[in-house]
């Protein structure tokens, strides 16, 4: 079992991981490749102490080299859900289940909008994970909304199970399966009764059995039930504690200002708080 699981490997996540490691805790960082970070694409950062006129890519490279030097474990992939086991937490990471005493959420900003009907039908025809729920739609008709780097792979996987796969993706794709139909349109609404029945888009409406929304990160409000959200941000106190014991948050996901210095500082505070929490558990 881990002492600390950090979800997200941007500046806040790397800072949290490094500081938890320095406090001699068993820690792993789980997240997407750093090239997907908004900071990675920054042409120049001028306001981080000691890094004047540095690109975001070079800054992240420095952070990662620091992490590797102290042998911080960083695993690339996606966390789909967090389960409260009362005495600890379990995370679903790439459909591998990992137990941990504490969690630090550092997922940054989730800029993808929530589609109309998405929340209403979550678990009733709407899914965020093709590998998790694909077998439920064997021989049926599904639609994939691809917003992540692994969308093609997941759509291909679904094509092996479903009778028909509709695919909406605003990026280039190379899928040639006979039962995949690409739709160049914008999603308007997920519709249904007790379960999903159809999806309306800018060019019409499609009858289907399920919708898979594949984002880079799962919206924080969907990671775990009961997490207190305020203005689409995770509510924390000065110790980066959430309303749930043993769960902390840091960085852009906690609100403004959206700056690297704030993220790194909050990552440190969250790590120290998580380490203290683990120490008290062991008394």
C-alpha cells in the first residue's frame, strides 16, 4: 500500500511527489505525459523565481530531472476513479487498482465543458472508460467523443465489441475499421429516459446505447463522490486539506491564481500535510 498517491504530474504534482519522498513516504505520481500540460506549451515564463525567460518545456524538464534524481516513481496513464474504503482509498489507474493511505489531487484545470445530459446519464449509458465498461455494449451501438491522446486506441477497442461505433474527434485520426463511422459535428445533448437513447449533434441525432467521453483527465467532481467543489474548483483549507479525510489537493484545481509558483508551493504544503496525516495513522 502506498502512503501517498499523487494524481497529476504537472508542477503541483511533481512538487508534492518530491516533498513526500523527502519525508520518507512511499509515494507514486500518476498522470499524463508532461507534453500534454498547458505549461509545456508556454513560450516563456518570466515570473518563477530563478527561471527568468525560460520556456515551459525547459522548466518541466528541470522539474522531471529533479524527480528522477531522487528516484520519485512517476507512472504515465489515467486515473478513472477513487474509491473510499473507509480505512484507506483505492484508485483505478489504467484499470489497475492501487491502495493508498492518502491522495493528493493535482489534476490542474479541466477545460473541457460538461455536455448537456452528461451528468444525468453518468453510469446509465455515459462512461469515461472504454476498457472498464466496453463489455457492457457488446453487439450494441455506441458513440465515442474523443478528447484524449488515446481516443483512437479506445475507439478501436470498442469497435471489436460493439456492432457500430460513431466517432466524434476534433483531431486527426487513422481508424479504418468498417464499423467505425466518423462524424464531423459538435455535440449538443445526450438524450434518454432512464438510460441513454440518443445523442443530438450539430448535424442531426443518432440513436445509440452508450456514449464514451474520453478526456485527458476525469473531471475532479467525478473522481470521487462527496468531494466538495466550489465554483468548479476543489475546496481546500490552508493545509490543502479537502473535506474528505486523507485527501488533499494542490495547484490549478484549487483555484486562482493559475501560476507555477502557487502550484509548486501548494504541492509542498499538501505533501507535508499528507505526511503528517500518515504519521498520525501509524501512532
